[in-house]
C-alpha cells in the first residue's frame, strides 16, 4: 500500500533523496510535474523498480545493523 506521508515524518527528506538517487541510477528523469494524466499502469512500470530498489536498500541496511549489534 502506498503512503503519501511516511510513518516517521522526520524521514521524508531522506526518503525523497533516496528516491531521487535510485531514479537517477535507473536513468529516470525526476521532476515534480503534474502526472495526473499518466495511466496508472505506466506509473507502476516506471515507479515500481525505484520503489523496489528503495525497499531492498532499506532491508539491507536494517540487516546490517542487526549483524553489527
């Protein structure tokens, strides 16, 4: 389920930065332009890999912190 606001509001800037970095890595252009006229299937095709990379990176970081404890 997608959320407009993170569970921890203080994390919003870091999550936005991470999203931008991963989008650039995949070659996607990032902008804040209105995308209401873009079909949801296309948005999922474009945004899915970025969200997947974000989740993978967060899980890896969490696992590393668990090991380091």
